[in-house]
C-alpha cells in the first residue's frame, strides 16, 4: 500500500503490476492463478512494447529489405551480394544507434547520481537495521563503501 501513497509524487508506471503480484501471492486457488497469469502477461507486454518502440527502425529496415528481396525474387531478378552486404551493415548500424538512443533515454530519465544515490540509500537503510552482523567482514566492507559514497 505504500506504493499508492504518492506524497505529491507521481505514481510509478509499474504500480499495477506490483498490485497484481501482491494479489496473486495472497489469493489461493484458481483466482490466484488467474491473477498470477495476468501479472505475467502485463510484465511480458510492457517489456515487448518497450523493445518494440526502440527496435521499430530496425524492424522497418528488415521489412523493407525483405520486401525488396521477395519482389525481386518473384520477378526473376537476381540481387547482387552487395545488396545483402549493405542491408546487413545498415541494419547493424541502425540497431546500434537505437541501442545508444535507448541508453541515452535511460540515462536522462534515471540520472547517474540519482540512480546510484537511491541504490546506496536503500542499502544504507537496509544495513542500519542489521546490528547482529556488525562484526562480519561483509558489514565492514559495506561500511567502507558507504563512507566512500558520502
């Protein structure tokens, strides 16, 4: 329920998936199974949609190259090897450019300092409640890392 308490912030886009995951864990039987299946469909669908958006230029070029190949094949025209070589390198180039565009969007939306700051804040909050492991080597290394961050 804490995810619904926005405190003036906007609600995270995956909130409905988290809600369905919690419901699937609490309900038993066929209803829980259906909610769990629906959750998996939502997770899979959002992942496919985001991949499709950033891979749309590559898919368009693949479709165009495939269309040219099929039209020329059925019309009896033989395409040279250079056509396929250039199509291959064009697809690779557009794929790399769309990947870098995706990384840029992620970097702009998350922000390097904001993302690492959130991770280390969550790590610090989780580690502060653990007094029983204060003598462990892992705890000492975590304290050293946390002091290096701040």
